[in-house]
């Protein structure tokens, strides 16, 4: 039956049933989901209860541990208090056990560096150290002199080594050639001088009796002997038994000097060879100690200083060679042919000594000339004086002008100071050292003064 007013409706009973079934399924699904949520909530509640129980157990354990710790701390505090009371009792009974800030007053502040005691102590310590270093340098003076001489010779021979290197030889081979030439020169000098010295000693021994006869025939000497008895005193001195002992000691002393001279010469040769072979590496090592910003300028100045030292040695060698050559020619003319080569070598070596070297050579040649004859000795003396003036005012200035370029007054002052400090070695090293110092003053000090 169709109700009244619904004649236009198109729904059927089957559709209504299907729709009711769908609604029932949806309601069942919702009910199942609600049941699942309720079950999950129950599980969460159970888990939360378990966690709460564990937290309660942890709290109980922490409380027990804190009670145990508090009990141990109380025991330690009680023990410390007991120990403190024992120490206080001991400090009251024994004064030696007291701390200074308890029984002897509070400690004072530390000593200041400006304190007179501290200043005096460190000043005295510095003086002792300086004195010890000075004594050490004094004891090592001979070794330092050998080092200076060896370095001076090596720097002087370096231009010759570089000359061979420019001809295609390697540095090691060039050093070997120069060193061999130096050894041959030293050996040649020895072979040239030793025979002359031996001949002069033999001549002195041979002519001694004749000279004594001439002395005894002299009327003036006989009158002086009658007055002062010097001949008798000489005989007594010769016949003295202690003379042999003194002479033996003198011979030992001379032998010691000769042995030291030979050892020093051998040491100088070895050190010169070492410095000559390692000069480039030594220069690089020295320049590497300078800051990089100034290394180039220091290297330029250092090479210039070494060049001037080498130029001085080369120039001095030329001056000495000229002196030896002209002396050899002069001795050939005056008749001292057998001594010409040896005396020329002696003059050449003495010419290396500034200021007084030429005078020493002239005196030696004149003494040999006087043994040959009076006029020969006078001629040697006159020649030496004249040649010294020519050398000092013509030869040396022309050769040394490009080598060192220093004023004459500076040369004289440097030679005097060097001779006073180190003797002959100081006089030899003084002029190149003065040239190096003057170069540094011109290139560094004067430039800074001009720029300021």
C-alpha cells in the first residue's frame, strides 16, 4: 500500500533494506573501533602503572644509598675532627711542630727583584760568568788566532779558486790545485832559505877565531879589559858548570818553539783547506741566520766584504812580489848572487807586515851585505830606504786603491791597533778588517743618517 500524498515517490522496499544493512555495518565498524581504542587505553594504563612501580622502587633504592652515604660522611667527619684535635694537641705540646703562620707569625712577601740583596747577588753572578768567559778566551787565544789566520788566507785565496772555476774547473778540483800550489810555494821558500841560514852559521863559526884575534890586538879593547876585566868575566861565564844546563834548557826551549811553529803551520794548512772548500756553504749558513726581509742586502754586503778582503790579500801579494823581484835584481847587481833568491823571498814575506815589514826586510838584507863588505852593506841599506819610499807612494797606492779604498790615516790607525792587540797577526788582519768596517759604516750607518 502506498500512503496518501506519496504517489510521486520512486523508492522500493528492497532499496530500503539495503540502506538499513549498510547503516548497520557502519555502526558495527564504529563499535569495533571503539572497542579497540578501549583495549589500547587499558594497555597504556597498565604500562603506566608498571612504570610508576619501577619509579617507586628506584626512589626506595636512592633513599637507601643516600642514607648510607650520609652515614659514611658522618663517620669521616668524626674521624677528621678527632685527627684535628690530636694535631692541635701536638702543636700545643711541641713548638717545633707548629706552622710558621701559627706559632712564628705570618710569612712575609717574596723578595723583589729591585731588592739590594737580589741585585747584588745577580750582579756578582754576572761578573763571575764574564770573568770565566774572559779567562776561557784567554786560554783559547792561540786557537782563535789560528782560526782567524786560516779564514784570512782562505778568503784571500778564494779569488784564485774562482779564477780556475771560470776556466772550467769544478770547485773541488780548483781548491786542490790552489792548495797544491800553496804547499809547493811553502816548500820552495824552505829550500831557498835553509841553505842560506846554514851558510851564515858556518861562516860565523869559521870566522869567530879570526874576529877574536882582531879583538885581542886592539889597543882600545885591551885598555877596556884592563879597566873592567870583561875578558876574564867572559871566560868565567864559559867555564861555569851551570852553563851547560842553561844551554841545554835553551836548546829544549828552541826545540819546543820550532815544534810549536811546525804544528801551527800544519794546523793552518788543514784549516785553510777546510775553509776554502766549504766557503760557499759557510756563507749560505751565515746568511740563513738573517731575517728573510734583510737577507738579500746582508748577502750583498757580505760578498762585498769578502771581496775586499780577498782583494787586499791579492794586492798585498802583488806588492810583496814586486819588492822581492826588485830586491833579487839588485842583489844580482851588487854581487850577492848566492844569497839573492833567499833574501828576495825574505823581503817578499816581510812586505806582508804593514808599516814595519819593509824596514825589517831592509835590515836583514843590510846585515847580510855587511858580512860581504862595508860598501855592499851601505848599498843594500840605501837601496832599501829608497825603494820603501817608492813603494809607499807609488806602487802600493796604485795597487791598493781598487782593493780596499780606505784613507791612509785609517790604515795607520788600524795597523797600530791590530799590532797592539794581536801582534803581527793583528797588524796583518787590521787593514782588511778596517776596510770591511768602513764599508758597513758607509752603506748602513751613513745611509740611515741621511734618511733620518
